[in-house]
C-alpha cells in the first residue's frame, strides 16, 4: 500500500508540474509577442510617412519609364514588323497567282492574265492603303489598282524623287534573287485614290512569277505605318491605370494633348491653360521634357476622384524622336488621406494580429496540456505493465506477431500502389507548384482574381484527374472497361488543360494539328492517360537534353479506317540500342526516384489490349526527336 501511495503521489506531481510550466511559458511568450507587435506598429507609423512619398515617386517614374520602353520597342520594331507583314502578303498573293494559272492553263494567256488581274485588283489592306502591283520583267506595268491608266505602259525609265530607277531595281531583284525587299520613293495616293505630287519613302517586297515572267509585289509608306503605330500605342496607353487614379498623360511639344484621363482634353491644345496662380502648367511640364526628364510640382490639375483642382507631383520624360512629353503623377492632397487610411489599416491589422496571437496561444496551450496528459497517461500505463503477469507479455507478443503479418501484407500491396504512384507524380507536382506559386503571389500582393481562379481551376482539374486515375487504373486491372463515343480533338484539349501548368513551367511550346471531326469509340480516360505518359516522357527528355526552344507536336488525322495520333518532340531522340525496349515493364533510363519504368509499358497495354490499337516509336530526323504513333480503329 505504501508503494502504491508513493507512486500515485509521484504521478500527481508529474501531472501538475508540466501543466504549470506550460501555462507560465504560454503567458510569457504571448506577452513578448504582443509587445513586439505593438513596438513594430509604432515604428511602422513613424516610418511610413517618409517612405510613402518616395514610394509614390518611384511608382510614377516606373510607370513612365515602362511606357517609354514600350514606345521605344514598338518604334524600333515598326519597320521589321512592316517588312514581315508585306512579305507574308506577297508570298500569299504569289500562291494565289500560281493556283489561278494552274487551274486555268487550258485558257489563252490573255484570258489567264485577265482572270489574275480581276482577282487581285480589288484587294485592299492596311486600312485601304495597301494594294498589289504587277510588272513584266521589261518594266511594263501589268496591274496598278490605284492608277489603272498606267497599265500597259513601260515604267523602265521612270525615276523616283531621289533619282533612282525603282522598276529596274525591282526587276533585277526578281531576276537575280527571285524575291526580296527594296526601298524606293513613289507617289502616295489620297483617300480618293488620286496621287499627290510629292513622292514619299516606301518599303516593299516583290516575288518573281516564272510562268508569266512577271514580278508581283506590294509596299507601304513608312510615314503611314509609323502613324498607325502611334495611333495604336496611344490607344493602349490611354487604357493604362495604376493605383486609385493614376494614369499616363502625353502631350506634343506644341501643347496638343494626345492622352489624358479627362477625355475632353484629348485633341486640344492646352499650352496656354492658366491655373489659379496665373501659371502655365503645361508650358513648365514641356520645359522639363525638353531637358530630358525630371519631377515637377504644379497646381491646376483636376483630381478625377474629387473633380477639384489639386496640386500634383509628376514625373516627366521627353521623347524627342516624336516630340512627345510623357508623364504620370500623384495628387498631393490624396497622400494625407492615403496615410490616414494606411494608419487605420495598420491598427486593424495590429488588432487582428493580437487577437490571432491570443487565440493561437490559448489553442497551443490547450494542445500542449492535452499532449502532456496523453504522455502522462502513457506513463501510468507503463507503470501498470510492471504488474502484469507473464501471460500478458505472451499476449502482447502475439499481438506483435499479428501486426508483423499485417505489415507484410501491406508491403505486398505497396508494389501495386507504386504502379499508381507513377501516374500521380505529374498532377501532384502541378498542384504543389500551383499552390506554392499562388501563395507567393499573395505574399507579394500580385495575385489577381484571374490568376487566382485559373490556379484554383488548375488545382481542381488535376485533383479530379487524380481521382479519375485511380478509378481508371482499377478498372483496367479488373478488366471493367466501358467504351463510349468521344471527340478526339476535345480529348486532346482536355489533356492540354490538365498539363497547362506543367507546359508553362517547363517552357514547352505545344504545336497542335488536330482534325476536328474525328469521333472515336473507345476508352477516353485511358487514352488521356496514354497521351499524358507520352507527354511526360517527352517533357523529361526535353528537360534533360533541350535547354531552349522546347517543342512538342501533337497531330491527329484519319487514314483509311484508322485514327492516327502522332506525338513528336525535339529532344534529340532515343538511342538505337534501347528504342526497342522502352515498352518493356520496369525499363527506365532514369534514377529510381524519378520513375519506375511502368508509364510506357502501361501505355502499350492500354492501347493494344484496352483499345485494340497499336503504338510504335521511331526517331524523327526532321524534328531531331522521338515520334510516337498511336493507331486506333475508327469504328
């Protein structure tokens, strides 16, 4: 009895002391954390005022320089974009001429020429400015839609305003190179298709038409194209917004307003606008722009939130190439309100933080006490074990033997589960990557609603796929297959949706050429699994062998009574000594941690046994990679 009394008293002490320690530790920790939060809040309030204006100045400068960078890029790309556009149009019209010639070869040459001219004469593009011209190789004009009176006349000796023989130069390009670019000066048509007297610089592209000994071409006036670039840029910049009421404003050096949040100012000259202090804000702004760039503070701007004239701090940049002043700013009277809002926001966050800390502290304390009580209960049981008889030990050993037997059974089942795990790796990686990315974007404050919903959709889609994978795998093992009709293009699209995050993460360009009307009677989920296995195989190969320009081509088409699905990559191909082994079970060139070698084997079984089809692999020399071809019966 004395021994039992001592043991019980010891257990009581063991129960009471840790609980008291846990309570004291929790109280001290909570006090320190709350005090630290209050100190940080006070420091933040003191520093926010000095930092805020600097942040706003940095923001408006960043917005202006980003806009300048956009304008500079578009300006630099203008001529290259124009050249690519006119080249594409000429090559397209050349094919049309070839087709018209081939389809009417039984007719006379004059009839063919008339058919071609009638087909091309009315074609217009670039807001009606663009058209196609045709010349014979001796300089005789065949087609000139804007000046039909020149047709049939020789332009061989016609000089442009710079003294160049434009038609001769174009004819030489056609004769020597077959096609190419050239610059020349030519009469620019008005809106009524009449020609102005002054010649303007033009860039064009021509291509030789062998059958008719012609060259066909088109061109664009640099001035017109650059004006279009300006118009498009101004439209884009007009839509830019940042913060509560931030916007980009652009004025010409002569005072004409090009973009502004107050649309009634656009298209007007505001150079002589005077504010309440008899100052001319725009004149001062343009002075800063002409010097290069800098900050300026001025009165007279209408705050779009209050519709009142306020003082504004702006960053100004002078774009001398186009004589543009580009600027963005912040209304100073907004700063006080923003600072007040931020202080209220900080206080709300502090209050919520303190409440969260207290709640967390209570919960953690209760959890700690609960865990300690559980541990003490276990200690009591350990004391009780010493009083048990030998039979209790034998019973315990029997339980352990039974547990080992169950573990042995589980280990055997693990091999089967490993087959399923191979199918789960990619979706789980997508879910993990999407969740982590969304968390980081939330922490940095750049998580927009579209990104949030798209990421959630991606996670949900992959989670649904995980659920379907285990069901489909079980059905395949049990032989419980249900065939149905499904549109193959939609199935490939579903696969691309599931792997969208992985495609972007690994910088892979997916190129599809899908026949839209193919309907297959078979096992849709199994086919998605097969395509995903092939995709994962190509993705891993691209990751290992192709650092840039990663491409995967997916093509579907019908061939007699069969449906053909081709998936090719540019990862370098498969070594000849192993290409015939890749569909064997457990064959893999990867480390165990990266794969089990069951993916392609399972794909082979699903296609051959599950869908009565066939699958083969070969190296595609044209694309420098592997080509997998799946053949399925159409009916």
